[in-house]
C-alpha cells in the first residue's frame, strides 16, 4: 500500500466513521476502485486513530462517566451494545458474504432512507433516552455492520424517530462508538494474530493513522455543531445517489 492510498483510506475512515455516510462502505468502495488493498492491520490502526479522535472530543462526557460509572448513561451504553454484538455475530458467522460488499449499494440506500425518515417522520413528542430506546438503538447499530449502512446515521435515526432530540442522539451515538470501535479492533486484532492479514509498511501506517485521526477529529467536531440546527438531508441525498449508482451501474455492464 502506498502512502497516498493510506492517506485517502484514512480520510475515508475518519470522516465516514462519524459523518452519517458509512466508513466501511467507503473503504470497501475505494478498495474496489483500486485504492489500497484489504489489510486488517491497517484497518485496526485507523480504527484506533478514530477512537483517539472521539475520546478527545468527548473527554468531558467520558470523564463524567468514569467519575460516576453507575449512572443511566452507562447502563444505556451497555444495553445498546448487547443487540449490536449479537447481530454482528450473526452476520459474521452466518452471512459473511454480506460483509464483503454484496449489498453495498443497498446499504447506502438504506442509510439515505433512515436519514430521511429521521428528518421527516420523527416523533413530535420530545423524549429522554430510555432503556427501550437504547436497545432499539443497539439493534440499528448492529444492522450497520453491513457495508454502506452508516453507524452514526442508523443510531441517530433510531433515537430521533423515538423523539430524542438530535443533539442528544448525536452525543449518545458518539459515546456508543467508543466500545464498538474497541470491540471491532479487538476482534480484528485476534484474527490478525492468527496470520489472517499482512502487516503494512511503517510509512503508510503512520500516514493512514494521522489522516484518520485528523479527519475524525474534524468530523466529530463539525457534526456536533451541524446537528444543533441543520438538516441531515444533504447526507441522505449523497448516500442515496451513491447507492443508486452502485445498483444501476452493473445493469449497464459497469462493475465496481
């Protein structure tokens, strides 16, 4: 992998992890277009970089949870993680081909539909986060293991559809990303330990981590400002266009 490929993939990971456009979908799409190659070591590295970015931005909330771990927010994070892990395991062991991008176009379209629904069909009644909403959010997050389905988009949509204010939904979604990123990195690390992937060179690894960290930092900061009063429909339009293109192109003999 060259340094410039690592730069592009790192940017895709950092921006896609926190903006509702799907990092896994963009990484897979870029690989299909010939940018870089599937490399588990690199994936772990850029995931760790984005983890560092969200921890820095959310440090005050994280510190509050560390100081008072036995509170509702902690419980809600745990409850959301349970269905996520269960659904992710089902996909990984029962339908691994779906994680390789067979439904990539559909995944982007689904992200667009969720974002559109969150803007147009959200509940008029404002509600605080509850155990039931947390579990539902975890289900949506589990579905986002499919490439093209945005984790942040799916979780924020689930909560806003239930009436949770978008700002609170984004805040919880980013907190929820921390154990998920750690868990996915641990699983990939275990697979890497068994010799499932090659080790990338030091330069592309450093470039990829740096670009993922900087872009992730910018994405979290920007998105938390955007959700205060901006619509998510532009992201819906983008993912819909991408999803339709990936679905229609093969019909005309253009395979990606």
